[in-house]
């Protein structure tokens, strides 16, 4: 059964892999774009929110990413790496916004919180607080290190996907990720929130 038949036949676009989406694009580019948006929107928004720490800006960035994908003539080509391209463009747009904020000295330090449920409010509070400290610590590492940490641990990309996203060799990704983790751990060790004393 072809990818187009699967999509028309009721299979969720979440079940379509990138190759099937490309096959749909050969017959109906709009349906393929819809499937692509449904498949990647949530993951890209999450990635953008971790970098930007602003839901409205994150949604704006992701909207721009998908508009750029529709304008990219090679996007549904067989050899084109859609996932890596989407995360690369998302990262670039997000880091451009962060750099612009710093230039204007107008950095917003808001982190979205979820209201904890009563039964696990204490553990949720500690987890939220720990995550907040880790994200703040990430601001103290270089942009290069922050980007690779975000792609690996928040966007959950494999080493190969990170290599494609950042246009790096696999060995460079592994060594840069190792240095980034060491750098982050040094920042966290210096933080009173994570010290053993």
C-alpha cells in the first residue's frame, strides 16, 4: 500500500515516516506538508520553547520554519534530510532571536511552568526547580555547547541527526557533546543548588 493510500485510507500522519511523507508529496504536496506539520510540530515547538523560553515566540518560529519548508524546492526530494533541516532551521531562528535579545539587553527570563497535581506536587516542584537550574546553567555555557546539548537532550536527536543538523562530522559531534557536558557539569558543580554541602 502506498503512503498516499495510507494517508487517504485513514492512517495517522504520526505513523508515516519521512520516506512515506516524501512519497505522498509526489502526488499531493499539500497533503505531505500537512502530514509533516502534524508529525513534527510538537517536537519543534518544544525545542524552540527550551531555547527561547517564550511560548508565543516559539510558535512564531515554528510557523516560520514550516513556511520556509514549503518554499524549499528540494524539501521532498529523496536525498533531502527533512528532520535535520527542520531542527537546523528552528535552532538557527531561535538562536538569532536570543542573540538579538542580548544585543538589545532585553533578555526575558521566563520559564513556562505547569501547575503540579496535589498527589505529586512536592516531587514535581523539585523536578521543576532542578530543570530551571539546569536551563539557567545552560545560559553560562557557550552558544555552541548550549545548541548541541539542546539538540541531544531536549530535542532527543541522535548523534547522526545532530551531525546532519549542524553540518558536522559524527566524531566532532561526539567530542563537542562531551566538552559541552563537562562544561555544564562545571557550572552546575559551582551552583549552590547542586552542591553536596
